């Protein structure tokens, strides 16, 4: 109900306290702002729920239809009209970004569960292996979605944070990298190469993922071999950087162990 209609209705009521009207009318722009804000925030939670449901439907549609998925396919999977998709995402690019964000959330949630299940003090090698395994299993579960995001430049390493689903991967790697950097600081070792190591791990891993999806699996590189390759490659990058710094990281120690890093 607008302010004018409300005041009109109130004015017709002889029992209305005129002081209330005067107080409200004294600052009409503030009343209008409160009404506007309420109207615009009332359904925020509902919109978020609907967007999440539509994003999940888009993931399912891409799983089924692959690269040729259309807005009609996604709308049909979601059980809604195309206009509703556009209303919530603006355009195709907006929906594609939402799909990338949804896969990124899956990657993050999978990593969280993996770390929670890893035990109280697993070795760094075990942590790496568990995280890589959870990532590969997710890629193997949604290969069409990953291919779709790769084709739309939404699954790549990006310093700016515009890499789509890969942003969550970067966050996970950076969390671990900061633990390595903390240990390096305790022995006054240089940490300037840590960002290069992060970029190298992500770049090689994402490139290998694209190769694996494009035919590597058909060439005999199954899940287990691919997991082993990513783990070896990750450690190869870390160890190459550690040699240059004149330090050693003990793969069989917990990352919380004070003896995890030593000088050569």
C-alpha cells in the first residue's frame, strides 16, 4: 500500500490520531525508503533458494545433454519456464556463472568433508592424496559439466578470481600453501615463491584435467592412475621449489609438526 493511499484511508477515519499522521508525514522520504527496502529484501531468502534449485537443475541438464544443452533443456529439467530462468539469472552467461559457482561449491564441500575425515594428524602426503582423490571423483561424476565450463572459460586458474569453479580449487590450495609459508617463516626461509608454486600446481592440474576428460581416460589413464599422477606432479612442483630455497619438506609428517620443514 503506498503512503498516499494509506494517508487517504486514515484521513477518512475520524478516530485516527492525527499526531501519528503528522509524525509519519513529516519525513515521507524515510517512510518511502523503509517501504522500498522491505519490498526489496522480503523475498531475498526465497530468491536464493530458487536460484540454488535452478542451478542444481542446470547441472543435471548438462550432465544429461552435454555441450549441446539449451535453455529449453534446463527449463524442462527445472520444471519452469524460460522466462523464469532469465528473471533469476539475467541471461545465459549469468546462468553459466551460476553453474560454475555451484560446481565450485561442490569442490569446496568435498574438500571440507575430506579434511574432516582425514583424522587428527595425517601426513601431508595423505592430505594431498585425499584432496586430489575427492577432486577427481567429483570431476568423474560430472565430466559433462566440467567440459561445459572449460568451453565457456569458467574452469581455469585466474589470479583475478574470475576463473569460475577453479576459484574454489585455488582457495583450497592457497590454504595449504599458507601452512607451508608459515613453516618457512619459522626458519627464516624465503616465501616469495609460494604464489608461483600455487599457480603452477593449479595450472598443471587443470590442464591435465582437460586432457583427461578429452580422451585420457579412454587411453587407459583410469581414475587411480590420474590421481597418482596429480599427486606426484604436485609434490614435484613443491620439491623443485624447496630445493631452490635450500629446504626439505617431510611428506610423511603432519603439517602441524614443527619438524615438517628443515634446512638442507
